[in-house]
C-alpha cells in the first residue's frame, strides 16, 4: 500500500503594514484549498492577538509573529541580512518545502529549498518614479540588497507587466519577473439604490507615492466631500496633513467594505503604484474610477476608468464632477470596472502562484488534493 505523504509546506513571509497583509492571507487560504500547508512568518509590527486569531481562522494558515525588521524600515544593512538568515533558519525548523518571500532582499540567505520572491514594490523603482538624481545613501543600500536578492531567488514574480519591466530595468536583470496578478476576494452582490454623492480614496497617505497633496487640492476644487481612508503618519516619521480631504484614518476590512458599498467615485492620483489593491476593491464594489495615467493603472484598467495626469488636480476634479453629475456615464464606468475586477480575483492569483510553486517542487511531493489549474493570471 503506497505511503501517503504530507502536503507540501510553504513558508510565506508577510508584513501587516499595508496591502501585502491581505494579499498574503488570501493567497495562503487559496493555496491551502489547493492542498498545500502554509505557515506565515509575520515580520515588523504585529496586529493585536484578536486580529491574528481572526487572520488564522480566515486563512487557515499558521501565523508566526517574528518581530524581525522590514527591509524598508530597517536602520542598517545588517538588520536585513540578519532577518533573512532568521527566515532561512525558520524555514528549516518548520520543515518548509518552499519559501515564498514578500521582499526579494530576504532571498540573500542560504535557503535549503526553492525560493519564490514577489516584487510588490521597492525603493529603487519608487525613487525612479518620484525622485531625481542618484539614490540617496539610505535608499542605495536597500536597493543593493534587493538587487542581490532578485538575482538569488529561484523565481521572481510581479503583479503587472509595467512593474516587472521597471524592476528589470532598476536592477539590471537579464529577465523581467514573471507576471501573476494580485487578487482580492470581491463582493458578488448587486448594487442597490443610488450611489453616494461623494468621492473616496484609500492608501498610505503619508507615502508621497500616493500623491495625497494633489488629492487634497482636488478636494478643495470639487465642491463635494472627498473622504480618505488610510494612515496619515508613517513608521519613519512621515506625515500628511491636508486641508480639504476628510480623513477617516486606518479602516479595518469590514469598515472599508461598508464605505465602498456606498459606491462613491473612487480616485487615485498615485505617481507610483505597482498594482493598487484599493483600486481593485473599489472596482469590485461597483465604484466608478478616476485614476492617474501611469503604466500600471493603464495596463489594468484601460477602458474601465477615466485617466488624468497625476499632476493635474484640476482635470481630476472635473472628471469626478462629471461623474457625480452624469448618472449614465457613472453607471457605465462602474459596470466596466466591476467586470474588469472579476479578472483579478483570488482564484486566478492562487492558480498563478501554484503554477510557479508546482514547477519548483516538481514531482517530489504528493499533490493528490491539488485541483487542475482554472487559469493562471497573465
């Protein structure tokens, strides 16, 4: 009688300071339903014990807070290399068959198993979009560690073709990362009643990549409320203080869902956004979209949003004003956004990652419970 082998075990790193957290939880849940065992090594600040318990229950993963520093908040290169080594030791202790890293810099360590690193964002591409001249010293060493990790990982993933190419160019890679779209579990409920008569945005308002100052100017021009969800203070002392945006602070998933269920016009004037999970959530809720004309947004939402220059808050205000006044145009764009969002769900994301994982693990593990791919994101 053949011996039944345990499911392949994935050690996945994550942090709880942004969209990577929800991405990791939904990916872990999707991989578990495909027959894999997942442990999430949580780096950086941890949520409350109650929030962690809820995350474990929802994802089915074992979540281990490590307290290890994040590459983008660490004070020294040694902090990052030390964290990478600690993750490698944890992978050995957990008996992981594969490691899935949310930061390529962590791939520098001596891992005994295949390593997949996901390029969610990085300081080099951030600076290329927002800065001028050479990288400042505090960013240069972080970019160097990321470049080393990109060259060390067995496979690199990115959520858009635009960001994959930006990553290749930033680090001089021979090949761009493979594209597997991010995904979210989206509501499947019909829109009821009239949409809200205000605009809405969400993101890390302290991060100048999100261009909150332009959103604030837009709000001053509009004559209708513009609500903004997300932290206004960053982990390294960054701070946003607007005059016109109505700040809601950080919202949990339930509150965000209630805000988006009102179907406000969703606005992002980001200068740099590798994917944009908040945009996806808004589109899935049936919000009409006004977005900055940057490569990643164009790739994902062309034909399903209105696009404006991130520098032109006057044009953005006019676009929002037109949508608030023209119910037919607004409904048409909302329908197009919701239809497009359906392409970027958790099933496609999990299938795309599974295809990479299965290729690395080969035939050495039992995939009795892994269902056939339903279509990888591309």
